[in-house]
């Protein structure tokens, strides 16, 4: 296996949070240790606030299974390195609907892997026209103040300007 360095930047060459996928020739996804934690597994039934599983009703992991692409994806907010076996890979990088999806093929070979830099290209800029994107109804479990920073990074990765966060499942534990 070889370490490959990735950096995703905006048009001004500043690191920018994104959603990514790295898949080998067999379609197996590879997730870096630097991937942001995400909440999955929203319970389909309401969970009472005093239920023992309330605080763990959501599963925290470092990847998401995208039902639209059938692929496993992850969020990153900074340059990272990932240990990849020698072979061919497909990389896709996403940043909301106003950016082009950036796709790359990558051949990992022993001792010869140049850093991979992806520049995100905006095809539309509705902010410049006075319009701002929003997700006005996010049910997210926040168990510590550090969760707010992670949630902000998810919103930035999806190019969402305003995210209205609703507290869920922690009333008994945090008196909110």
C-alpha cells in the first residue's frame, strides 16, 4: 500500500470542505482517517427522551452510503493522506449544486505517487445575485458543543449558506 496525499481547494486555492468518494477498480470504497464523523441510521420510529438508546439513536461513522449513486462517500475539510493499495482508482468530489462534480482517475504505483490537488469549479453563483441556499429543517443529535463545528463543515461541504438545526433526542440528558 502507498500513501497518497489529497488536497481540495476552491478557485482561490484555499482548502474547502467537500464530499468525496474514492473507489478502486472493484468498486470498493476507501475512507481516510481524516473523514469527518457523520450521523447515520435515523430511527424510523420516534424514540422517547427517557429511552436508554435515545442518546445513541443515531449511529456515528465516517462515511455515508449515497442511495442516489450507490457509492460510499465521506466528508473532509482539510488536506489528508490515505493509504491505498497499488491499483487503479476513481475519485469524485462534490460540493453542492453550484459546483461541477470533479472526477479523476488515479493509478497508485509503488514509490511514485504525486499529491492529488482538485480545484472545485463553480458553474453558478446565486449568492452574487442576492440568493442564498438553506436547509431549514435538520434533525441532528448534538451531544456536545464540538458537534456544532462538524455540522457547520457538512453544510460548507454541501455549499449550504443557512442551516436551521433542530435538537433531537437529548432533552432528558441536556435539559434543552
